[in-house]
C-alpha cells in the first residue's frame, strides 16, 4: 500500500472519511517523506526500540516508526481518528493505539508495562499548543528516556537550544538543558503539511543526559529563581529576584552576587545553568 507521506494518499484519506481538521488539536499532518526519513534517522530508531508517538493523526509517521522500531505506542486524543488509524496501520502488528489525552497518561507506568522500565524514545510531530507541558512533563516525571525527537514551532526549537546572552535564551532553554542536550535537526517549511501551519517548524532532538550536567542542592528552588529572573527580563537579576515572589531579601541577593563575583547590575539572561545552580546553592545557605 502507498504510504500516507504521499500527499495524494493523505488527500484520498481526507475525502474517504470526510475528515474535518480540528484547529484546537493542532492538526497539521506531515506529507513529506524526506522529513519523515530525517526524523526517524535523527531519533536513531532501531528494532530494539519501543517508541512513544504523541498524536499520530492519520498514522503517517506511525507507518515509518512501525517499520523501524520493535514496538510503537501511539496516543491520540481525537476519537474520530481512531477508526482511520486502525485502517492505515492494519499492515503492522507492532502498533498499539491509545485514544487518550497525552497529558492525562501515566507515561512512566506505560513504559514499565511495555518496556520493563527500560528507556524508550519519544518521536512526534507535536500538537504545538501543548509542546512545553508535554516535554517538561516527560522530563519532570522522570520517564525513562533515550531521546525525544519532535517537530515543534521553529521559535520554540530555537529557545530550547539557545545559550546565555542571546535573545532566545530563557527559562525554557535552562529547563530543557538541565535534562537534555538539544540539537536542531532540520527546519521544516509550512508546505510539508496539510493544512499548512501559519508558522515555521523545526525538528529538534533532546538527548537525555545520563547524569545531570550540574549538581544543585534544591532543584525546585533553582527553577523558581530562573522563572523569576526571566519573568522580568529587562530588569537586573537583583530586582527580578527581590520582586519575584521568592522569600529572599535584597541583602541576601547582593551578598550572593558578591560571593559569586558577579556584577550587582547583571541580568538573568547572562547567567549560565551552572551559575544559576551556584546562585541557588548560595541563596539556599543564607536563607537557613
Ligand atoms: N503525527 C501526525 C502527522 O505528523 O501527520 C499528526 C501530527 S498533528 C501536528 C498533532 C496530532 O496530535 C493530531 O493528530 C492531534 O489530534 C493530536 N493531539 C492533539 N492534542 C493531543 C493530546 N492532548 N493528546 C494526544 N494527542 C493529541
């Protein structure tokens, strides 16, 4: 059977099922075989792998994953897509389709059941409206993972990969880079999808660190410092932290910056992940 990555097959499937795309579910289906090959290669999917696909749509990427992986678990929220998926994936006996909202799935439990708790790969053309909660949810709930290789909005990919001192650098960059090493695999133009999205897209691979790149005494305190610093990006770090809803005084911040030999007028956007970790540890000590 011709694959759905052939635009004609996707168009015929739309007609056959009289399928109406739902904007609220971020439905933009891929119709480019080169992009699909690139995604599978970047994720490094092999016959040893169990892959979680978030939002299979018609099953376009699922067909590629089923051929490359040992097993695919595809979680789709839109119930009208389920009978379509059963037809487009009928040739594959290694795909499990789950009709559920991914944000409500206990993924760690699923990985335990399907892969004995060993690391899986996550591969998806993500619904852009929930990119951050999906990715941070996977990291923060400590799902065993090799890598997450996903299509996201281009600007979001750039923010995930950005370093200190750049305009894209922010809380998302630091949160992602704490857990994984980001690598932008390809930029993907709107004409690779039906319907065409109003924004540019990019494939990004996030390779989970085996060991965290930095040590920090209180992870959640460090992230509250990071969020406060970037909530008021144009202010100095000192002012953002003191007015950021965290229980710290100006004197404590001044002292911490001095101890770290940072300028009192430094902005949060200049600090590396290591420096945020150090600041967090110093402030933790003086809050005691
Ligand atoms: N993988 C398909 C492709 O590349 O052609 C479709 C990708 S489309 C960008 C995003 C898919 O995610 C849609 O099928 C949409 O219905 C599904 N989706 C949206 N929100 C979801 C959620 N909360 N849980 C699971 N799937 C969701």
